[in-house]
C-alpha cells in the first residue's frame, strides 16, 4: 500500500514526465512567445517539483522556459517563467492551460506592449 508521501512523489513524477513530453508550441499562449522573434526555439524547460500547488485534483506549477530568439542578424538566449495548470484524472495528468510571462522582455527592451 502506498503512503501519502509515496502518492505525492508519484504524482510529482507523473507531472514532471507529462511536462517533459509537452510541446508548448501547441498551446494558445505560445503566440506570446512566438512574437518575440522571427524564430523562437525552446532550449529547455526547467521544472521545479516543489513549486506544484495542489487544489484537490487540480494543480499549477511554475517552470522556467529557456529559449533562443532568432533575428535576421542576431540571436539571443533568454528565460521566461511559465505556469502550467492541469488536473489528475484516473491517475493521468491532464494539462488544461499554459501561460507565459514575457513582460521582462518588453521591459528590458523599453518596449511598451499593446494591451
């Protein structure tokens, strides 16, 4: 029989595996990342297991998304926080929503973003 600690560890591992297999470009919020450069490529998604917030079977987790932003004459690396929200259903991890915080890009470049 699994203890509560074992169940929590198993759920964290399942969430980590699901996030590692996600193609973040398929979520509607990716458009915010895509508009940062002519070709925005994900290099790494850093997952913080201890950042999982539970509300019953629902969860949210903060991750860092490391990207390469390509421009006609240059490219640069940057990192943006993202929040992934989902829920557990019959022991499986379901992802409901992904949001990216790109405000640091606009702030650091002195760009006022249209609302």
